[in-house]
C-alpha cells in the first residue's frame, strides 16, 4: 500500500531564544503517516514534497506533545460545581463531599462525554498523552472501553485504568478488578498504537490486604503494572502507619505493587528512604524502580526541585514534595 501524501508545517517567525535554546525559523516539518519524515529549511522541504498539504504555523511553536501522567477525566463536569455542604476543609472532606459523590452518580454516557470533554481540552492545550485514573462505582463494566472510544475519536494517546477500592463494598471492588482485567486482556489481544492500560488502585487507606492480593494476582497474570495514589495526604500516611505499622510506599513494596511498570501518583508525603535516597529501597527493588508523578498539589517546592536522577532510574515526572514534619518522616 502506498504511503499517504505528507503534510508540511512551516514556521516563519523571527529569530527567538528560549533560555540557551535557539528557536529554528523558516523551517519546515514533513509529516507522513503520523511520523515526522523530514525537518529542514522550507526551500529544501517544499520542492521535495510537491503533493503535500501545507499548514502555516507562523506565530506558533512546534514542540513535542505534553504528557499528563495522572488525571481523572470523569471530573470534567465538576468544574464550578456547587456543593450542598460547607466548603471542604481537608482532604477527606474533599473526597466525601465532592469526588465520591460525583463518581457514584456517573452513568456510562457520563463517562464517555466527560472523557470527550477532557480530551478535547487536552488537545487544545498541547497535551497529546494522558494517563487516566477512572472511577464510576455504579457504572463499572465497560467504562474503560467507553473512555477508549473517546480516545480513538479524538486521536489522543491514552493509558487507562479503573481504580479498585474497598470503599463501596466487595461486589464493586470485584467489578473493578474484572474491568481492569477485561480491558488489559483486550489491549493484549487487539493491540492499538495509541491505547494502553495499567491496573488501577485507589489508595492505601481504601484497600485491604485481601483486595490488594487479588489485584496483584490479576495484574501478574497479564504482565501489567499499577497506577495508584501514593501518600497524597497525611491522612493516607497516618492510616497506613496506624493499620499496618509501615508507610505507604513500604506497604506497596511488601505487597508486590511496585515495579518498573507502576505509576505512583502524587507522592506528596514520602521520605528520602522511600524514594531510595539512602540506597535501601534500590537494594530491594523498591520505589526507585517505579515511575513517580508528583504535581504541585500541596507541595512547598516547585516541580523543578526534582529528586536526584540516580534515585529514579526511569521517571515520567518526578517532583520532590515538601515533607516537613509529617508523621511519616518522623516514623522513617
């Protein structure tokens, strides 16, 4: 089958500098079959592609797409939503008064349209890949497939999972496990270049050891990593210390959740030892082998304050959170 005609994108801006990097001007990109086929001066690229469709990008910047390593597309319609209660005063109240009410109200159509709205907004703002962490306890089955449908229609790259939790009872937790399994099996049987999956877990404080064991077994059968909230709030850390006498990261390590394919989201209240700064976790194949996502929520240092590179061998977005006098740091 012959290749499709290329698209050529031309920039014609002034000579600009961004820090130490000089922006290329009067440059042409030839894009063919979804790949950049050539980059060079317009005078060279244009004659070489006479059948190309040209797009003029004057006044804009051509750059790699941004990657959102942790998002909840189901929250798209919650922006500006009024609550019937007083404004939440802490992390647990935010969950109980907003997010856990919202996710229980979602239908499969809501899941689809929320994903569509969120993905369109991503594309408009330069985000071309999302790692979505989904929850819809009263519409679990095929929910990931509806999100994947929206991803195909928008052309966004998406890595999807369903967050398993014990907070809504054993039946819904089992449905979450099966939804992850069904979606991951489909990704294996019918692989797509733009859609992948991980095995979703909510957080330590909503997952018992029995459910974690079921998730670990199901994920191992499929060769899948996990996507899980990790030490997002001190209440999560305190719960883990109180109930399991260890920190959140150590619990993940002991239960076989960590690994090179796992994405740990937030990591706001983690210690140097958990990150692997003292070498202890590296020796045991722990957190240093896992991908960290640590956005600026609750952080006292900007995202640019990253952990040293040797502590994270492969990271998607590693931000060093302020740990201050957290209970976990004292315990460590």
